[in-house]
C-alpha cells in the first residue's frame, strides 16, 4: 500500500476535530467517561488516546464505571479468557444502566476486529450503542456523533491498516510515557490472532517519533517505553531503510533518562541492536524476549522461525554485551500435540536461561489461526498441571537469579506507595525488577538511588542512598 493511503490525511484529522466540536455542542451529550482496558501496553496506550479524544469532546473522567455517562471497553482477544471477561463485564453494565438509562456503552479494540464479532454485537448485544475495531480509533468523534444523534446502534469494522498521527493523548502517568513506533504484525505465528486484528505491519516515520520523544523530554518525562508488536522489524517499507537499532540510537541521544521497548521477536534481534544497547547511555539493561517454547518441533509448528539453539545464542550475545541484563520472556504451554517430553524442553530452557521473570500462558485456540485447525488439543487437567509446574520452577529460579542484585546499587523510578507498607514506595529498577524502599507520596515519579539489601517474594528491598 502507498504511504499516503496508510497515514491518515490532514483533511481527515480536521474532519474528526470538527465532529469532536459537534459532539461537544450536543445538548444531551455524556458529561463523564470511563475507559475499561484489557490486554497489552498497546491497548493501554490506545485507551490514553480514547481518553484524550473524549476530553476534547468536553467529557471529564469518572473514577467508577457505574457512575460514568459514557463507558467504553477497550478489549483484547489474544486468549479466550480475556474475551470472556470483557463480554461478561459489558453484560453486567447492561443491568447497571437500568438505573441510569442515559448511559452510553461502547466496545472497541481487538475483539471487535475478530471475524464474526461485529455480527454477534449486532445480534446479541443490541444494548451496546457503539462498537468499532482498532483501525477506526481516530474516527471516534464521528462515530460517537452519529450514535448520539441517531440513537441507533453504530457498528464500524474496517480492516484498513492506518497510522493516525496527532491524536490528543491523556497520559496515565506524567513521569513515564508510551511511544508507539510501529503498528500491526506480519509474523503470523500459528497460534496468534494479532496479525488478523491489528493488521499489517506499518512503521511511523522516524522524524515523527523523534519529535514526539523530544516533546516528552521537554515535558520532563523520565522514561519512555517504545511500543510495537515486533519493534525489531521497525522501518520496513519506509524510505531510507531506517531500522530499530538506528532509531534507538537516535532516541538515546535525546537525553530522556530511561528508554525501554517491547516486544521483540528473537528472529529479528540483530547484532547491531545489541551493540547499540551496549553503547547506549539511557537504554535500560533489560530485554523482553518471548521464547514461547523450548522445543524445536513445537517452535516449528508455532512458525516462530528460530530454533532453541538460535534463541540461546541471542541470549548469550545479549549477556556478553550487556552484563547483568534483566531478561524476561513469554511461554505458551500445551500447544496442540505438545508431549510431556516437549514440555520438558521448555522446563530445561528455563533452567538454562534463568529469566528474571516469565509470563506463562496455556494455549488458547483462536478461530482463524493456523493452530486452531491442528489436531492434538491437550486436555485441561494436563495443561493446568504443566503450567503449575512451570510457574513453580520459574519462582524457584527467580529467587536465585534476583539474589545477584543484593549489595548492588539500583536506580528506581517510583510508581506508587508499596502495597505492603505505608512508609514504603515501590518502582522498577533499571533491570525491570520491582524494588521497595522507604519513602512517601512525594517520591512518586522520582528516580531514587538505592542499595539493594534483600529479597522478599520476588521483590527486592533496598535502602536509599
Ligand atoms: N494462546 C495462548 N497464549 C497466546 N499468546 C498469544 N497468542 C496466544 C494463544 N492463542 C501469548 C504469547 C504472546 C503473548 C502476548 O501472549 O506468549 O507472546
Ligand atoms: Fe503474535 Fe507472533 Fe506477531 Fe507476536 S510476533 S504479535 S506472537 S504473530
């Protein structure tokens, strides 16, 4: 597709701004809003854009969804349970609305983009006023205007792959910000629905990204998290062949104290990127590198395009270049046909790599993906047993890997008060590990230097220096 077809035009942006003004002027428009977010960081950032647009339409945030005039569910469909939870909560709100008949309910995000979902909303969820997919986010003002004006249900699912720039953003935090560098995914891992619901891979212009980062730096943001389904393949199809390593190097030069990114695909993790990380001044020594399985046959069936050995090679290189790097991963157990021996290969990979953390999932069949057609679905009891063993092993290993930080100095960006103690705050260290130290509200959003003194339930404790 031509670049001008991908990037939403100025005219269209202006049109949407005009609709935002029209919504604002409607006499009975909602006065308050609440966004319910499911899923990944990408969705969390989309929700910040939704909030930004709604505030431009004159709405104010409402703490509780049941009190809001406009409630919007930004959904995820990567696993079935995320979807079930979202639909359950949408249905619950239908009951609440009996007491608050003017409430407007919207559902958006990945789930709406799933095949058949729009039809389901039209047939079975008639009480939902507005539903739209990920490709239509920037048209929220127009769609909301139509819904409010006509009183009819609006369902809008297009699968055009767009990049919408200059949307207003209401950020959740002042100290740390998300910055999307690319959208969509072209990998089609056989289990994954993301390429179907988020569309083809498309990268933002490097100049636009750098400008946004500079603005964040001027605003005093201390940490940026670069987002993309596969940041390592950033730049494909752009003039001048920019790549992630070069982009990261430029961003490092801006001077924002902390830069993180996710997610990476092992097959695209270049030596150049590792070198940029090693030489970087602000790039945090942490890496989220989903492995999914430790068995080569399963990796092949997953269409991951790397072997266990190649993955281990990437880990070794990262560790040589960035000593003490904090490594985390994603793992799926019970992919169709996975035998106990193949599962044991994943267990042994954990033993071999020793991650600082691992996100573990039971395989969930997603209609439309290649894996959903494969035979050999693993019975639930077997999957539950496998994931329990995997989590137990990871916890045991983590107790040991995190000990390496005891006695070292860490800088943490304080996120909030500690849940365990009123006189303590917690935040993430440079290696992405949680640290709790003595402190109070005034420390939130600050970077604190501390010495790590202990480890309690996978959380490090420290003393301020
Ligand atoms: N079933 C289980 N886990 C999945 N993931 C993606 N698709 C599925 C699925 N169908 C996991 C992968 C991915 C993470 C975001 O979610 O581990 O890295
Ligand atoms: Fe899904 Fe694979 Fe793309 Fe990640 S890289 S979003 S797992 S298809």
